[in-house]
C-alpha cells in the first residue's frame, strides 16, 4: 500500500475543505516547513516538528500522502539540519518525525544517506562527556529512529557502519544505566549483525558476534551496583536462583499461612 501512495498524485477534493479535515491535508506541510525554516523560537520548532511527526505516523492513507509531500516539498533537508540544534526538545521532536517519515521507502533511502551521520553524532559514547547534554528520552528517540532507518535496508546499515556508529552503539549497550537505551541499542546492533553481507566488513573492523548480543542488567539495591549480563548469563543466573529457592524451601518445615480455625460467629471477616 505504501508503494501505491508513493507513486500516485495527491487526491483532489471537489468540495471546499473545512473544519478538522484541514488538519491533515498535505497542503499544511508547506506551512510547517516554513515555520521550521524561518522560526528561531525553540517552542515553535518543537511544535512544528511534532505536528509533522503526528501527521506522518501510522499507515492510513493520509499519513502516506503526508510522507510523500514532505519529500516533494524538500522538507527532509530542513529536518536533518535541525538535528544539529543544541536544544534537546527540538532534536527529540525532529528525530521522531524522521522516524515516522522513514516508513516511506523512498524517504528511508534518503534519510539513510543524509541523516544517519547527524543522528549518530547526537549519541553519547560510553563514559565520555557527550557533545550535547541530551536527555535519555531524546537518546532513546534517536536510537529508535536509527532502528527504523536500517530495518529491511542493508544499504542504510552499511552507511551506519561507515559512519563509525558501531563503537557508540556497543558502548551504550554495555555501559548505559538506562534499560530502555540498552534495549534500543541492542536492537540496532542485532539488526546490523543480521545482514550477513555486512559481517565481513564488521569482522575486518575488529568486531565479532559477542559485540552484537543483547545486554541486560540487574540492579543490586543494597550497594547500587550495576551488573551487565548477556542473555545467556541471565538464563543461567535465573536457573541458579530458582534452584537455590527450591533448596531453601526443601530444608524448611512447612508453614501454614492460613488459620484453619473457623472465625467467630460475630466476625466481620
């Protein structure tokens, strides 16, 4: 269906459009792109990018037309340039907008070629101080956008590798204190490794399968230690804990948790 809307001309309405229908007409794209190009107000930029983000979401007919219109109106370069903003909320809104726009296959190719470098530049690199002080939700949005861009698109994944993104993704996967960031980075890494035609390039660069495993962590609340584990490690740890619980229960006398005596006649319980 998406391919169909990519190639068809936009629908023409015989009747005058009014009311709520005005909100999702392709013509409003020009208005939002004008605001994104001319405004210097951070709230306005966030709101305009958020509007495009909402209009481009989902798989209904009008969102497909909106995605195609943004491309035809040269809106993708405008959004990519805003990824270089130092304002957290602007970067987050633009990243999510690009993610929704990438549902369109032609947009995905263009965004992969021209936006991946800026998306990767916004990611933290392990314990090093990031160039921008972006919040966790913004980093998560960027990771999810990268995931959308490389899904079912090995060429975009190749561009991602060439942009030295693997080092940052592995660092996030191993050292981030956010479970959501770790999970998102893991999904990107696993998607990259799934493309067999790219493994030679990865191995040549010094990476191996262990770098692309999903990592998880457990928090020791007593001393606040963060312990990172692979999925296999977590399986064996869970099994060991289960066996220990069974051993403890087997070594203790049974304790009744319910009093078998009937309640008094005048009891409320």
